[in-house]
């Protein structure tokens, strides 16, 4: 067949068909891209948060489910870490040092805030929350979330050291709960002489962070201080510090505390007190529901109050507690803030408290009728939180604490002379901080 050159009409038809195919192809491609974009944009954002294993269960008992129901575009992935909080801190630290942390929300112990903020690992939150909203929280808990006048952490639950005592035995002896360190010693000895208890007072004396938390209460009760965070002045070699150490040593030398107390942690002391062998216990609020359990020998027989003090001074309770911040490397800071708003809300805290027995950071919840009906001692905890003493919020807190732990343990266990131990601790702390006083 001979080839015939297409006519003008045929050329136009072919061209038209080609353009239609290209148009259909482009429209189809654009539709695929648009659909993919819409599908991706509708995928929920996942926020990651690392938490100690024992704390994970209360979060999963409704808190996360309720948050995700109210925020269908956000999911919270709870990563369970080790039980020990210092190991959790190490994991957070390592993730930041190695590069972009995989965690969006940072669940922080109160003593981590300064370190994490100073390292530039957290987003400041001041512009996201009003003064009116912050007024709902305990001022001390908020103070624990600040570093150099910027807010990096919203408190979710508080914690505070308390003095537990056998209310029944003190009443039977015609005595009143102690106000001073001397009162504590005297009442302990009276009850010991009556053979009502084996020991008068137990406290945490092992070389770890719990030793420091216990000691700052006694130190404050004698009018002393550890490190002034504003001036970096160090007070470990002052007379008040030595008096605080002498009091703790006297509890052992006078037989009020067992000699093994310098090796005790929280659970060692709590079990001994709960067995009915001890008149006074320094511990945290977690011990209350355990001591009031149905199988507890001291159920309904205990009272609590802030730590005693020297004459003319005031008692102080060491502030603990946890709060939430936002990682500076998070790709979802807005969603992370929504999560913080919910988890620190009154609704979420009430549920958290009633299911897990934690201490609130919102002031109104300490006197909430539903909560007080279950935990009548929370009214007293509010007073303690309001007058709490913070461990120094400084960037070098971990190293500073390690110094105090080593020398304080040596002084309390008799391995070093207290005055020499505190002089060495003060000198080492000043070198670390570059401080003079």
C-alpha cells in the first residue's frame, strides 16, 4: 500500500487524541498526588514519651485512651524504661547527646529541669500558657519547672517528704505530735521505754538521691542551706549543716534509730514502720495508702505532718514530683502542647489521683470532696507542698548531688569526721560551680 500523507483534518484529530491522553494522564497523576497528600495529612501524629515501668500502668488506665478520644489526630506512644529514675534520666540524656531525640514529650523529675533546660534540650513554654492558668498550680511545683526565669515544665503530679507518726501511741502516752527535733527524740524514747516500739525513728541513710532528699529537710529545719541557686553560694561547711548531721547521728548513737539506718532506702524504712516496730518515719506520700491497706497492722493508727525543726525555725518538706516538657527536637510541638494541656488538666489529674493515689499539682484538687473522701490526709499535704524546699535548681545538680551523697554518707556512717567531710564537700562543690562563698 502506498503511504499517504495525512490530511490537515486527520492531523488535528491525532493531535487532539494525544492531548486528551496527556490531559487524562496529568489529571490522574494530580489526583493520585492529592489523594496521597490528604491520606498522609489524615494519618494521626504519634508522640513518644519515655516513662518508668511502674508509672506506665496508671497512664494506660484510661488517661491515654481518653486523650486520644478527645484528640483523634494524635496518638501517644508510651515507651517503658527502667524502674530507677536515675537510669531513666540517663536514657533521656543519651538520646539528646546522640542527636535528635525520638521523644516528643519529656516526663521529668523535678531535679532534671535545670540540667535539661541549660543543655538546650527543651522548648520554653511561657508563651503557651497564661498567668491565670498557672495560678491553678502549686507555686513550688511551678518553681521546680523553671530555669533562669523561663518555664520548661508543667507539673503533672507533686510529691513531698512527710513525717509519719503513730498517732494512737502518742495519744495513749498523753503526748502531742512533735514540733522540734528534741520533741521527736523525747517521744521516741518514751515509747521505747514503754516497749511499745522497738525503734523511735527511721530515715533514708543510704548513699543515693533519697539521702539528699531526706537531708535537705533536716538542713532547712536547722536554718541551713545547700546551694543558693541565684548566687551559687555553698552552705555545706556552715554550723547549721553540722548541727543537722549531728542530729541524724544522735538518732543512732542514742538508740532511737537502728544502726543499719545508714543503709536504708524508702522501702526498707516503710516496711519497718508498717510492721508496727517504729514510732516515726520520714517518707513520701506513696507510703500512706500502703500503711492504710486492710492487711496493714497500723491501719487507722497513723498521722502525718511536715518535718520537725529546731526551735525558732520552720519545718520543711523536700519537693519531689513529675512534670512534662517538650523536646526541642520534636517535629510535633503543637500536638505535644495539646497533650500537656490535657494531662495536666483538672479532669485528667483527678482521674490520675483517684486511680493511682498520686499527689496533685493543682491546688483545688487537694480539697476536692471526691478526692478527700478517699484520701483525707491531702489537706495536710497541701500545707507541706506550699512550704516545700527545693533541691537547688542548677544545671550541675547531678554532680552536686553526687558530691553531697558521698561525703554525707561518710559522715553519717562514721567513716569521716563530719566537719572534715563537709569542708571537703563544700570545697569540691565550689570548684564544680566556680563559686566563692
